[in-house]
C-alpha cells in the first residue's frame, strides 16, 4: 500500500504544490497535516504511522516536509525502514528511495544524503526562527504591539484609582465600576504606582490609639466585630466559635464578595 504525507506549518499555508507532486507520482491515498515540523508528535502523522505495515511505501514531496529536526528525522527514518519494514521515498531527491538502495553502496549513499538533508532541514528551521525573532524586534522598535489589545480605559479611571488607593473602594468594587476584570484593574493600579492604603494601627501622633471595646454576645466578641478585623487577627477569636457562629461568618464573607 502506498501512502502520501503532505505537511505545512500553519493553517494559512496552502498544500497545492505538494498535492500536485503526489498526483504526478500516482499517489492517491494522501494525509494532509498543518503542524510544525519541529518534532513528530503530530496527530495526523501518528495516525498514518499506525496504518503502516511491512512492505508499504511512504511518499513525501521533500525531506523538510517529513520533519525539520536532524536527530528526529534520522531516528524516525530508521524506525520506519528497519523496525517496521516500510519503504520511504522523497520525490525531489531520487537518491532517498529505500527501494533503490539494495546494495551496500546504495545504502551508504542513501544514509549520507539523508544525514546531509536532515542537517539542512534543521538549519533552515533555525534560520526561520532567527528571522522571526528579528522581525518581531524590528516591529516592536516601530511601535507595533503584540498580544491581546488592552481593555478600554473608562473616563473615570483616575477617580476610581484614587478611591481604591485611599481605601474607600475595594479592589472588586473598583474593578466592577471600571467594567474590568479584577486582574486588569490591579495591573492598571500597579502600573500607575497605586497601592491601597493600609489601615493605621498603633500610635498616632505620639499617642496610643484608642481601640473601641468590642461588642459582646454571651461574654464573647460578636461574629460581626471579629469579621471586621484583618484576616491575620481573626484566628484567635474564630478558633473558639460554635458551628452557628462559623455559619454566620461564612454568610458575612459571601455578602462582601457580592
């Protein structure tokens, strides 16, 4: 059975040239794949590989359509030819046809050509990556932006940042009013150097701050008062809570996040 394998790297690329070569060679059973040739972990190729049996023929238009990693190409070629017993033919390089190299010299020449072309295929891939990196660098220098576009900045953004920074709005409230995700608003605040003002505790103007006596129920501080404390200070009260008090604390926490 003869199988053809056609590959391009991206969905935008066309396969007409390779399909025309397959048709000229009389290959009708063709597998088309649009994936990078950096390795052989490609779904369509792996599915085709499972179909191959001893005596079958695998045809590719050129070696770089088979793969672009030197070591992987050599290993995969040897696995197909020596382990599975499949013949491989490269249309644009007649020397790379395992059916023609029956003698020792033929196999020797075929191995040399395979290694040279595998090296060329990987080298070309490395050059492509270098050109892409250079292109991106030049584009950034011209002011081209990559990635997802930034969310529209609301007209009242400065006011919301000020209220968030002063502690009058929580991060969730400020992000909701700005029509942004919490992470987006937080990133905007960070870029502008705004951090939410911490709650002042301890001494104020050289005098010890007065701490209001906590309202109590049954001789203990109420759940509402404990939940008004910073999270790091609640544990000393919360560890003595009853199940009913714990449920009340959960209700208060849910109400805050609405």
